C-alpha cells in the first residue's frame, strides 16, 4: 500500500491520510487507498461545491474506478511541494476555506448519505485541520456520520476521538477554582470565578504563559480608570453555551453603589470561546454603565498575555519588524541604564551579549490600528507561535491611523481597545450617562512548525490566519445578543470627489481617501471620539467606497483625503438598520482654500515622515531600524539631535532654495542648554513677494501632525510684535515625540494675514514654540501653505 502523500507532524508523530470508506455507516464497506500514480492535476481547480460534487460524489456513483482516480496522488519524488494534493480537490462537506489553501467558501448542506467521504486534510503549520461546518449544517447532521481514517508511521490507526493534537469534541470542566476548556488541540484554563487566563496548554507544552508569574499576572483583561489600575476579575461564572462544537463561558462583575470609589462603575462581562478544530481561542467583553451611576473615565482598556520567558524570544509585528528581543531581566538594575523615561533603557549587560548597546522601549514597536491586525511571539524550541489577532477595528478608538502598543519585552502581547497613547484622548463619562459597548472578539492563535522547518514561517501562517479571521468578520458564533451578526448589520456606499478649482477645473476622484462612520460630531471629531464604534475603509481609484457590516445606530460619515488639508463631514446623520445599504451617491469635498498657492512645505498627509529625520546618536540605537528608512523615526533620542544639527541658531527655511526633505527637521522641539534646562525655539520661513496687493486676500494654512503640551506663536516680519500675530494654544497630549511616533492628533489652523503684515520684497514668518519645561514639548508639522492673489 502506498504510504503518506501528506505527512503531518503532530506532537512528535507523523500522521498520514491513507484511505477513505465509501460508506461511513458501514465499517465493512469498500475502502479506497491513496495511490501515487496521478498523471495530471488541474493547476487551477474549481472549488465550487458543484465542482466538488462532480469530482467526488459523481466519481463514486460512476464506480470504484473513477473513485480511485479521485484518490490518486503524486509520488513524493515527483513533486517538490508535498502539499500539492491540496490543489486536487477539497474533501466535502466544506470547500477548502477550512484548510491551508483557503478559497473563502462556506459550509454546504449535503444529503446525509453523501457523508461517506474522508474528511481529514493537512492543515499547515504542523496542525491537523478538520472541516469547519456551518452551524445550520452541524445542527442538521451530527458528526457521528463522519469517519476519519488516519495512520501514523507505524501503521497505528486514529479516528475522531483519539490522540493528542487531533481535534475532538470541545470539553468543559468546571472546578471549584478553575474552568478548563479543551478541544484536543489546546487546553485553556481560567480562574473561577475571576476569569483570569492561568494556563494555555498546546503542542506538548503544559503552559505557554509565564509560570513564574502569579496566576493573576498571566493572561487578563485590565483597565486604568480615574487613575486606578484594575485587573478585571469576575465574581460570578456562567456557562453560556456548551456543545461538541463550541463552548462559551462568561465571567461577570456587577457594580453596586456600595463599591463606589473602589471599583469602576460598570457591569462587566468577560467571555471566552473555544471552537472545535480551532487552534486558538476567542475573548470579548461587554461593558455597561447604567443611568444614575457615578462619573468616571477610562485611560486604557486592554487584553494582556505574559508568555514564558524561557521559550518566547522572537517577536514579529510586521514583515520587516521582527527580531530577537531582550529578556525581561535585561531591564533590571545591573543590566541596563535608565534613559529619559521608565519605558526606555540602554542594555549594558544583557543576557544575550549580541544585544549590548541597544535601546529597548516598548513604544518603538507601536503600529497604526489599520495595520495592527496580528502580532506576537515565536518559540524556537519547540517551534510554536503565539499570536494576537484583531480582525476588526470597530471597537477601537481614534480612527484608523491612531497608533498603539503591540508586543514588547516580557514577553508580552497586547490587544488594546482604548488608550490615550498618541492622542491624549480618553473616554469620560458623566454622572448618569448610559453606555454599553462590546469589545472584541479578538483571537489568540497558536501554531507550530515541523522539526527542521524554520520557525519563522509561523509568521507567514499567522498572517494567513489573520486574513481568514478578517474575512469571517463579523463572527457568527458569539452567543451574546449584544454582538450583532452580519444579518443584523447594514452598510453605506458612495463616491467621494474633491473640488479644488485652483488645482483642476473638474472634480477629482478622492483616490485612497479614508472614509468612515463614527458617532455624530463635528468634522474631524472622530480622531478624539472614544465611546462609540467606528467603521473605516479606503476609497478606490475612482473615489468609490463601501463600508460593510456596520452596527445599527446613528452615525456621521467622515473623510479625509491624503494630498489635501482638512476634514470632510456628510451633512446629515446616517441611520443604519439591519440589512439595509445606504447609498449616498456622489459626495463633494471642498478643502480649505481662498487663493492660489504661493509656496508650500511638506505633503498634506497628517504625518511628518517626509521631513528630515536624523540618524540616531550611535550610543542609543535599536538595530532593527538602522537600515529601515520608513521606520527610522522610531529610534530613541532623535529630539536631542536637533541641537546637534543647529548648535548656535534655530532652523531657517528659504522658499525656493531649501528642500523640506533635508532642511526641515521633523519636529520643532526645545533646545537643551548647558545648565541641563531647556529653552524655546523659533523657526523662520523666508520668502519673496514681488508686490503686496492692498485689496488682496492672503492666508497661511498650518497643518500639524502632532502637538504635546505646546503652543504655536506666529509672527510676520516682526518677532517683537506683542501679542503675536497668531497664537494657537495647543493642549495636545499625544506625546508622539517621546513615544517615537511620526504623528499624533491632527490640527489645522487657517490664518488670515493682514496686508500690512507683509512687505514688498523679502519676508520672514517666525514660528515659535515657547513652552520649554521638558525635551518632549514640541510640534510636528504636517504641511504649511501660503495663499494669495495671483498678481503678487
């Protein structure tokens, strides 16, 4: 009998598909073994259910000869990729959406007698996958009609309910102090009734979480509220749903007035879900503030996992941001030097000597929410990946380009829903304000690699799993009625055009614009909005957009267009109802402009990335970013480089001669003095006017990408004018300079220039940031433009 076409390593044993029975209900029915005599495989087979029926069931009905053809495979020495068999057909009753070559199809209902086909396939990443059937199918046809036939290298057979690493029924065990959920792939242990994740057993490792930590400090939901830290612990446990296919459990905490001042005034419901055949688990939470309850604010809301430091040393947050990380002990006294703030240290005596001389700072690994879909850690021995996947941004705050933390030294991985990082904004709730919100679910995904394989391939597999999770959103399995399913949601579509007659005589497609729905407010308020849900998309080349799977409720539609200043807001409030698409048709955005452009500095993209970003001080480097121009702004201490570049005087930029890529420092920061104090800085923009039109209109547009405890004073030609010709009181708290961000909150100022402020000939605009108590007070400019009459 030919041996394995698809060897799969599961917990040290190679499992191989060998044969299928033609009748699952008859153990004595004919069996068809995999052969190695295939001569042709369609390079692009159709994975429709109709094609599957033709390939398998019609083959069965045509006799054993055709069925044997269907079960044929390549000889191992005939192909370089052994999983080529995946491309032959997907064994029913689901298409290949559930296996490693996802097609995106869903489960299909088939007559019971047609369940006589092998349902076992190599799933990639060292795991074994089983079909994931639709809920309706599972209710109608129990799994006892399905037979798996698998052998290991010694010929030992396994079936549905056997051997470690194989999917089994999801089992729930409720003990006095723990709740244990096991699906045969992983075992999840939660404290009872606290709902703290105390253990994750997977692939032969008893616990992936740091066993050296107390149980409350391994995996948990937590929040900072009104200056207090709360590692959320439930006081009551309930089994919400239990079947062979799914277990969902709840850990709740109910607030009463007797708890005022000690616990956040919220009813909290933490949920955990484990599905059959799933190499991971889901968690989500429901928060509710009732009428008549006290005021409060939320500074941070997150899910945190602390992994085993003896195993997880390699971190990955994107294709080009991966590295061996320091150990948590490297941040202790004797192994590091404290830098300007507690999060940043210089590694002076790390356990891994290769890391000596590097800076470690968790903020160097922040990422924009629109890209913050998957990140995590890899263990090399054994080769295991631990990944946090966030398939939707709808419960996050601040819009798609808000930055936040991901994974960092610990090893720690985070799912952050609310924070003031890079925005300075957090939700504040007034006395008696009713509020309810669902956060998540997020998915903790576990994968493993075969012996001899590069463990770094686990990152590629995690990205594929992330894409599957995104395509499955909104999930159908959460039991809570507060989590709206796809059929309960609506959508909004339309086309956005830009009208700027000083640039083009016709409307311009808003190609690549950000278009989103958020709670009603002023134009641009979405970036400070922290209480509701947000739904965003990018417009296509023709400005067309479609925002799908929007929760029911009332929203404003907002947009901003890279390449143009300002914010768009649709005039009317939009009501989303279940199953309804709101087609807004053509929308016109007219960005701020009163005249022709005299000159401009930068690119209006809400970032300072196009400006000059210096090399770091060689004593304070993160080697990950040395040869990465796109991320060089993440290096530590760049604010100190300003004084190195301008030791005697501040920046002077001359229109027509200077180049913003080389001559405009990325941030207007304070200057450190010899007395270890700081002083304000004043930048100059020099430009020439052939004449000043006494009746003409002149404007200066100043767009900021960030502001931290700063102020902007603008003088035209007279630095001693008191008061300044324009002052912006910037109470921004995004702290993007210290946290290695290249942008924070967006600010736009439109300054009407009085004609007598200008002169014929050479002119100078002075930009002063007068606040100077720390090195982190400053401004990042996005774009500056001067407008005026064409005859000037």
